[in-house]
C-alpha cells in the first residue's frame, strides 16, 4: 500500500472548512485513502468526523495511504491539497 507523508499547511489546521475540503476531495478519488497522525490508527479520509478527530494543527505531519486503482495519483492529489493553506479563499488547482 503506497504511503505519502505531508505537513498540514492550513493556518488553522484540519478544522471544519479545511477538513471538509479535504474530505470532499478524498471522496472523489478512485482509491480508498486513509489518513493518520503519528502512531494513531489510520482513519478513512472521506469521513469528516474521523478527519476532525485527528486534531491535526498547522505543521502536523500526517501519513496518507491508499489502496486500489490509481492509488499513487490519489495520494499525490490529496498531499498537494493538504500542503496548501485551505483557510485561504480558494485552494490552488481546486474546483471547490
């Protein structure tokens, strides 16, 4: 299962708005994606409650893992999104 580590770039971390943007993007991916902080158990990236429960703040390193068709592409898209400041008006390259 491919993995990618990324540092959360949003100034407020993965709180409501950034988490929602991330979850929506994860739900559009063809691969099943998990996200984890540290040694905690990975949670589904398309679950808003699970993502919020991670408590990821700006600068937190998270691990994304994906399984299934187009796993690498899914990881790349989500890692690029998480690295941005999702508290800004519109994330780069986003259609949200």
